[in-house]
């Protein structure tokens, strides 16, 4: 597995720290889309990932409605084991 602290050539945004996953998702999606648009102007070769913990991935991102939004807006996810600080899954 890859360490979260390793040097990487992509950009990550990490969210989902409050008690409202939907509110966090709304905020994260908006910021992700804005940052992705700006990044495409200056560094179109770089990837942008929304980094999330494994638990929020399993409990929230597996819902059909959330998967629909992630697919529609082409959100790349980086799923992290927060205890081991390792990347366990990449999605594009």
C-alpha cells in the first residue's frame, strides 16, 4: 500500500470530519469541482482526488445516490485507512 505522507504528483482534498456526512459531501463536492476547474487551467496534467477515510467510504459513499453524484461529476476518490495512514483504494 502507499503511505499517505509519501511524495505524490496529484492533489488531494480531505473532508468528512463533522457529524453530517451529507453536509460535508456538499461542501467537499463544491470545493472539489472549483479546485478541479482551476487546476485544469494551470496544471492540466495533474490529477485531483477527494481523499476520504475508509469508514465514510463504506458507510456513505456506497449509497446509490452518492455513487450517482460521484459518477456524474467524475470525482476521483482516494480511500485511506486512517489508522495505518495508508491508501487502500483509488477510483477514477
